[in-house]
């Protein structure tokens, strides 16, 4: 079998509708899997920032702020 006839067979196989259809199906499947994994794997940045801001937005009482001021005036290091 010569290289020219082998090349012709490979070209005819790649041009067949079964190979083209299978390639399209595989590409669509990979695209779908990647899209689903991206959607469920990464938390969005907006949601995490909102949750952190809500947890940090607890207001301090006057006693807590007074204690912080006293500790800062003493000049003690942790």
C-alpha cells in the first residue's frame, strides 16, 4: 500500500458524514460539561463580598469602642 493510497483513504474517512457528526457531538458535549462546571464550581465574587460585608457591618457598642481607644493610648503591642 503506497503512501498516496493511504492518504486518499484517510481523506475519505475524514470527509465521511459519520466522522463529522461524531466530532460535532463531542465538541458540543465538552462545551456543555465545561459550562456546567464553571457555573457550579466558582462562587461569584459579588455574593462573597456581600456576605463578608454583612458580617462585618455589625455595629460596635460604645463600651467596645472605648476599650479600643484605651488600649491604643497605652501603646501596647500585641
